[in-house]
C-alpha cells in the first residue's frame, strides 16, 4: 500500500474515532458512568481531529467540505442547545441537541467516506 493511500485509511479510521467520541459523550451525559467515559470521549474527539486534519490536508475537497459543514452545523445545534439550557433554563428548540449530535456523528462518518473516496482519485 502506498504511503498516500495509508494516510487516507488512517483518516477514515480517525473519522470513526470521532464518531465514537461523540457517541461516548452522549452516553456519558446520560449518567451512570464515572468520569473515565467523559475523559475517553474528549481524548477520542481531540485526537481524531488532529489525525484526520493531518491525513486529509490534500484530500477529496467536495466531500470534506460537506462533512465540515455538517459537523459545524451539528456542533452549533448541540453546543448551542446545551449552553442555552445551562444559561437560560430552556432549550433552543425541541430535539436540538439530539439532532446536532446526530449531525456530528454523521459528519464524522462523511469525513470517513471522503477519506475513502480520496483513495479512488487519480495520482497528481
């Protein structure tokens, strides 16, 4: 396997790690677990971003842009809803956080698809 192809496979795996980090954060938020799950989720998210960014620096542009947009909107919905609940005592709108969280997971998975699509590109 060429080095470039390996980088895209690693990026796809990093995207799966990011999706797992979002899912773990959701499970930790619903209680019954110690802080280890929260810490694991934070580390998964932080490091998956770094690995994916490094590996996809020259990746498949349109799918990466789509994944980035979905992740951004998901983060705005999810974080905005949680912050509003904490500060104002009410939600952004019904199901805003679960919708945003689902978008985050979907965006990470789209990033994985973008990495795999880059494998099919012709060499430059």
